[in-house]
C-alpha cells in the first residue's frame, strides 16, 4: 500500500490513545463478560515503545512493546482500523515491533489474545508465532491463547 508510514512513539501519543479507544470498544464487544478481567491488564502506564501507522496523516494501526522479563518483550495493544484490515498492515506492525524489540536486545516476543479474536490468532500464526502455555495473569483463563516468537 502506498503512503503508509509509521512513527515510533510512546504511550502518551494522542493518535495511539485514540486508536486504543477503538480497540477497547471492539474488545468490550468480543470479550463480553470477560472484558473487565482483561481490561485491568491493558493499562498504558508501562507502555514506552509504541508504533502508530498512518495513511497520509490518518492513524490506522498501532502496536506496542512492554518488557515482560529481561529477555522477552510482550506485544500489547495491536489494532488496525476496520477499513485497513486484510491489507497486511497487522503483519507490518508486528515486523516493526519485532525489529524494535531486537534493537532493545530482547530475544523473544510473547503475547496473549482471545479465542474470540480468530483474525488475531490467524495473524500471529501467519507471522510464525507459536502457541505456548498460558503465562502470567492468563493462566487458567479458558478464553486466552498465548504465543511466542524467537527473534
């Protein structure tokens, strides 16, 4: 796609915050009664590495990295606006997050998504993420699916 650019920023970026509002609204619908549980772990206070993708100057997608442990980054807040889905933008966000994680000296990325997000699961599998046991706060959550990719 032409005229798609991205910027590295942080969790206070206004375009990122606006995209996250749309993400949260979408997750509230798909997560249903589980939304409050998941939402408590989606705070932005420890999000310092954010990518925002733009078409022209319109924010269309985002993703973030959060330190999980000294060697692992957790991918958080992945979102692409409806009109740009199915165009490879999500894969580009992942690629750029992985490159940034490598620059930050992480050797792997982990992430969690929900079984009610089949498009997200397909995206991660397409990009060589391997399903792993549930980790951290997701242990015991029947709706969660966790993935990892070695960098």
